C-alpha cells in the first residue's frame, strides 16, 4: 500500500465533514492531489510575500490596500478581500514578523499530515505561531479550528515548550486560539485518519473494478 501525504488543512477538511460528506470530500481530495504540480500554483504566495514585506519594512495596515493592485492574473479581487480582513485583524496592534516555522509531520499508519504554519508573529509584544486560513467560503468556527489547533500545538506550541498557536481566518480578520483542553482530540484524529485510509483504499478498489 502506498503512503498518503496530505496538508494539515486538507486533513482538517476531512475531519470536520459529517459522515455522509466524508466520502465526497475524499473524492475531492483525490482529484486535487492527482493534478500535476505546476509553478505558480500557490494562489496566495504573492499576497503572503507582500504582507511579510510590510511587516519587515515597518509598514502599517494602510499599506495593505495596494497589494491587490500588484496582483497577477485574476487575483486582485481575492487579494483585496484578504487585505481588508487582515487589516481588521491588524487594527491598532503592533505586529512584527518574527520568523517562519519549519514544517513538521503528524503520522498515523500510512497517513502523513504536513503541519505547516506560515508565520511566527509578535503581536503586541507576545509571540504566537500562526497558521493562515485563506478560504473565503469556509468560515471557521471553534469546532472547525480545534483539530488544526491541536496539531499546531503538538508540534509548535506549549505542548512542546513553544509559544501559543493560532489560526487566522484572514478573510474575516479573526484569530482562533485554543480555549479548552481537549484530551480526546488526538484519539479522534487517529480515528478519522483510519477512516480516511479505509476510504482511500475503497476508492482504489473501485477504480480497480472499473
């Protein structure tokens, strides 16, 4: 059996889907991951780079608006919405880019999940490891954020002696953090990982029959 490698966000999308929706989500994941990689495939790379440059150069939230004007292709409207959301998060706080964490890996059986927060930010003088959520249509909630926050905490946060972690819903300018101790989260994640592997193999068998 071949190993399965997914991003943290993709695995999280599967985990929070309801049972009937998980197979449909898995089919979607398979389609995405079977598409060939091509340079420039990261839609948000230029936006992240420009925001990073603002923090490095000591810019302010007012400097976010021109990012959309420099966007390539059809990215301008999406970059503009993201910039407005990030400006809401920024507000009057002092925010500095303190670094880039090196990706880590969470594993269960044949499944490897890439845990890859983008930034270490110093927000009002306090350091936090931050994962960016840039999907406009998927609005985060505490329930949706909890599995990802657990993975972040286990590899970068207080669980391993690091700073607090958070997921920034960029479009809405809201930073989600762990509010409660969820001792059973890892067990749930391993159960969901086993379900994902079983579903993956089932789709392979269906293709073999076809």
